[in-house]
C-alpha cells in the first residue's frame, strides 16, 4: 500500500492528554464542565491572582491510579509536582504545574490487535498536570481573547514507548487507549471537546538499522482519522527528504487537516527551556497503600479480560467479542440482552452487530442513545425462539421498535405479525396453492425439487408472511409425495 | 510620648478608657502628619468602619477577643479585598485585590482594625526598603544619631514601612513577612520585637509570594508579649495553603512568665566572627550577661555550615521568585505597557517598565540557576546545602534550648550608602537567612544602643514549633530591661 514498507521502518510514539473526569479542577474548586460562558469557571486561583496557592484535588490522583492499575503499571507512592515555566497568555501563572521526575504512573503495557496478531505497546509513564486555558482569536479583531475556564482542568498525560511501526498501529493503540479510559471511567473521551488529545512522535529509519532516526512531533491531530493521515503525510515527507539526501530537523510540526500537510511550529533550537523545578507550594503527595488498594477494588473488568470471557465463556467469535467489548456500554447492552433472552448468545451478537449497529450508525447515535432497549431486544429474540416471529417479521418488529411504536408484543398484535402455527389454517392455504399452481406442482412431481421454494413462497404470500415457513414446507412435501 | 503596647491598648479598650474609633482616629491622624513614608495606602474609611463595628461588638459581647478594636498596619504584601495591594511594585501600582489574605482575615475576625498598607521593598526583595517603587522610608531613629542628624537612615527591609510605622508610633503593631530576615532585620534597625514563626505557622494564602519555601508572615511589635498576642490571631491551619501546618492552634502567651533558670543558651562561634560591628558585639555580650543573671547557662556551639547559607539562599530564593513573578505578565491584571509590537514585546515592555532593578536582578539569577545544564550545579546543589544547614540546627539543639547572637552585623546604615552594592546589602541578612532555610522560629528583640545612638537587635532562635518558649525567653529579658520601651520620639533615659 505504501512505498515505505520495503525500505523504511516507521517508528511512532504517542503522547495522549486525557482530561480526567473530576468534579473540580486539579488545584482549585472550580467546575470543569465544558461549554460554559468564557471565564465563568475561573476562580482567583485559576486566573493566578497575586498570593493564591494550589491545593491538590485527590480525586485526580485517584483516577490516575485507576489508569495505572488498569495497565498493570507501578504506582509511584511519592509524587512530586514540578513547575514547567513558560510564558503564554493562556497560562496564567507563567508556569504549568506538572510532574517531571516521579510521575504517578510508571511503566505499563497495553495490547493492541494488528494484522499479525496481538502486539504489546509499552507505556513509559503517565503523569498528572493542569490544562491551560484557551486563546480565542475569532471574535476579537486584531486581538486575542483568553478563556480560562479550561485552565486547571486535570490532565493525565500518557506517554507511550516508540513501539508502533505504522499509522495503523498508532490508531489501533489510540483506539485501545480511548476505549480503556472510558471503560474505567476516568475520561469521557470526547475528542471534539478536547477531552482526549494526541501528539505523535514520528521517525523513520532504514530497515535493519538499530538507532532511531531524528523524530518530529506532530500536534493538533485530534481525531483517529487525522492521526492516521497526519502520520502518513509525515512519513512521506521524511522519506522524500532522506531520499533526496537531506536531513530531518528535530522540530514540532502542526497538522493542517484542511490542507492535509504538516508545517513547522518550532525547531529544537527554538524549543523552550522549561526550567523545571519542584513546586514549593505543593508538598510531595504520598499515596497510602490503602488508597491504592481501595481503588483496585473498584476497578471494573477490563476490556481485554472481558473480551477473553466473551470468547471463552459466552462462545462468541473473536470478531464479535472484539466489537462487543470495545465499548463498555455496548458490552453492557449485550450482557443485559443475553442474560434476559432465551436466544443463544451468538444470535444476540448477530442482531447487535447487524441490525442494531447498522441503525445506530445510520442515525449517528451512541449505544446509550439507542431507541431500542436491551430488554426490548431480548423480548424480540424470545418471540423468535418461541416461533411467534419469523426472521423476516422480527425485522419488521425491530423497525417498529426503532420508531418507538410500542413494545414488542403490542407491535406484533397491532401489525398482526403473529406467525400462523395452526395446522388447519396452514393446510387450507397449502391446498389453495396446490390447486392454483398446477404447473409447478407437476414439475415438482417430475422430480424438480427446487420448485418447492416457489410454492412455500406462495403460501407465505397468501398468509401475508405469517405462516410458519417450516410448517408450510413440510406440509407441501407430504401432500405432493 | 512613650511606646504604647497592644496589651495596654487592649486593657484600655476593655476598661472603656478609650473606644476603638477614638484610637483609630488618633493613629490615622499620626499617619497623616508623619513624614516617614511608612505607608503606601491608608485605608481610613474602612478602618473607621471596622473600629465602629468593634465598639458595637464590645458593647454586646462579654468575651470578646483580646485584640478587638485594636488598630494595626499591614505590610502591603497582603491582599485585602477592595484595597490596593502593590507589593511595593509599579507593576501592581493600581492593583485592587478582590480577596483577602487568610492571615489578615484571621486578624479581622478577631476584631483587629487595619489602618493601612505599609511600604516595603519591591516584592520583599531588599534589606533597606530602598527598592520600593513608592520611595524610601525614613528610619525614625535617624534623628537620634549621636552628634545630631547625619541624614536619613534606612529602616531595614523588606518590612521597612512596618518597622518605621511601629517605631514612630503611627501604629502600635504591624505585620511583616520574613523570607531571609525581612521582619527581624528591620525590627533590629528600628528597636522593635520582630518574630518570624516556624515555616507553616501562618498561612501564605493571599500573601504575595517571593520565595514560597521561605516566606513566612509574623508580628512586628514593641514587646514579646504583644508579639504573642498578635501571633495568636495570625496563625492557624489553612486548607487553602498546602504548606500550612495542620497542628492544633495554641495560645502563644501560655509560657509567658515561666522561669528560664534552667535555660541553656547556645552561642555559635560563626555568629561572632569577622564582619560583626564591635559596638553591636558588646551589646549582644551584655544581653547574654542579663540572661546569665536570670539563671541561664551559656554553651559555645557551632553551626559549621553557616557560611553556606547566603550562597544557598541566593540561589533558592531567586529561583523560586523567578517563577513566582511570571504571573505579572500584563495579561490579566496589573500594569500593561502602553505600546508594544507583538505578544513577546508586550511581555518585555511590561516587565521592563513594571519591575525595578533588584527584582530584575533576582529574576535573572533565578532563571539562570534553573536553566537546563545549570540546574544541578546551582539549584540542586543549593538544596543540598539547605539540608546541611538545617542539620546544623538539629545538632545544635541537642546541646542548647535557644541559640543567640546579633540579628545583624551592624546597625541601621545611611540611605543610599549600600544601594549600589548588592553583595554588601545581602550581607545584612547573614545571621537571619540560615533560620529561613531551616524553617525555624526566631525573633529579634531590642538589645540596647550603639555609641552612635542606634538600636541593635538580639537574635533568638529556637527549635521548630517552639514559638511559645521563644516568646517567653524574649519576654523574660524584657521584664528586666527597658531597651524595648525606648522610642525615637522621647529623650532617651526618660522612658
């Protein structure tokens, strides 16, 4: 697919900023709810008035520990916050409180699925820090407005090892991480609102070379698609330079989705000297063993554990298990349905990945917004099991459920979709068909068994689809023997 | 006129001899007619309103707090809601704080009346009050120099306005802050009792930060008893300051009156070496003799790493300051340069115009010490020295209860005499700085007058969180001496 595959090896590491789902900011009591009027959620601490001081919000630490436990990482009990110093209008203090040495989460791992099977991606570290505010350029002619509502929102910056070898792997890792943070409910994962943001470090090297090439850092790639496209573009750019005998400059590059290109933001020489030092306003945060074990106890079943269970215990195919565990709400919907209905797990999986997902996608709805509840789907599948509905009529009921026309049994009654299983009733229709289709009957008797399909079809048509097709088939076979 | 103590005013208010409003008016009048430039802002209206409220409260309550209705002055480093808070800087010349510092709030909750905001070195960086954007402060003792006035003396710094105001009788007491000696050195220069509490005793919330790991607020008063009374209203755990100590509140007057006849005083040889003015040395020796008369024993001790305190401090304090002062960027409040070409130029112009030389010097020193490639050699190294210095005190206190010495190497010096020589200025704090690095409580108390007629301070240092003991040791001396009762406004000897 891409020319780089043969000669060049691609090396990618991702830095992901996840906004933690706390009630208030990491160092102040202000709300972090998205979308409020500018500067209405900016307290004295957030706007860095003279004399104010930060106070650690332990809930942010709790969510960070939760993540660390979910990736099997070492949790650093002694946490030191450091100041990262630089001037920018949306950074009120002139420094960001972050962690440098001793991040809260140490080395951990995440497994991703690739074409060549499962691959383990290392996570170097994850550290707590505060988000900056936002610069608003649009509404102010020739000037910049500053909205400090976001300033101080807790972030967990998750830094991967340079373990990914293609844009596809990078996206697979990102999706996996995205799924995980929502699973363990530490981040809402909303990429449009900036709750889950990604920077990519990209380099290439000739295949077989041990040392890494010079890397560039890509910023502003805040959708899965952009991540893939930006990295693809960057790889091509780097190959062009190297193949023309040039050198890659270590720099930060900004991705422009409209133009589909990356452009230089600042070079290594222009890079800030952040003058990190331990923040004297915050004593080291020491986490007790009990604090960590309490979090461990609240940890939900993780996606990888759930997927294994869906395959091994519930008998789903690897593909279904993957799709149904990618999102916690989807998995819950599946389990709620499967636990309620008499239908087999595979049947439930088929209906969800087929009918339900198709409709959700078409309407651009999330599973939590589905007009059909898991209870309704369970009842629907029960009606197929007890032969009240055929596959076809079940789909009709599904459509009616989607339009919220009522509950399963009401819809069946209202639409008269109850399958005819009464032998006498079917027999009279079968007799009608036999007398109305003498040609086909003759063909069948001459040994053309395929024609039975036509005859069953006639029965279904006359019964308006309500006859049980198996019964009709059996009865025709017997009468024409 | 002689000195008036908080204890006396408290009694007078309680006995109905004077009302808070009368008292407040009296002090406001004195401030009005003074020529010391001790105040940056006088908050008369608010003061009279508070005084009125205090008088009302007294008439309706039996158990009012000791300092209800007593007026004092606040160093202009503390934010007070609705009040201009400048920190002695042009960059905050017109900054009106929208909230009140915890320490000030605590005092107001005790019914203390704030008269105004006192002058100070810009962002508390200085030892002479000469770095203030709002002009020099005159040491009230200038006129008491032997052989008549020889020009103005500095009041010390950075809490120079507070010291001058108390000394000149413009307020019975004031708050100060002490990062490397900024309460104790001006107290010594102005014949006052100045106390730097243990780090964490007083909340730093709302106190504009100079060096966060060293800054501590404290009282500047005439007597140790007054210092204890005022500290009672200032101190306490504050959830808004993560470095404030979550310890039960205590009554710092509780040990006043306890005998000190089993006291062991440690005298570090390092505090009596080269650079100490002979006159001052004699006064300190005399003070120690007074303590011996009270039954105290003397022990020679050593603080072997003291000589590392100044270099360590002049890395750590500027490093923290360089970061703390980044928020003064012209974006959200304070000065913004009127003309600039772009964002970086706006920062540059604003900070160039808004900060004075000493502040710029320390920002540059600090940024350098923290910069990539120099961090280990400067900041990290300074932190190691800080631990050594702290350990010196821990070891010393195994042998003694209190460490004594001079507060400063020399008495108040003439205005302008050192302002061009930062190092000689920094040497003022050579005895006080180790205490901040170790986070210990310490006080400076009046110890007599040099042959030139200038006050000298006795420096007392005690173990962490032992303020009550410290204040009693100071109090016992003040019971048998009257140096602290000398005022520049009286003829000496008539007090």
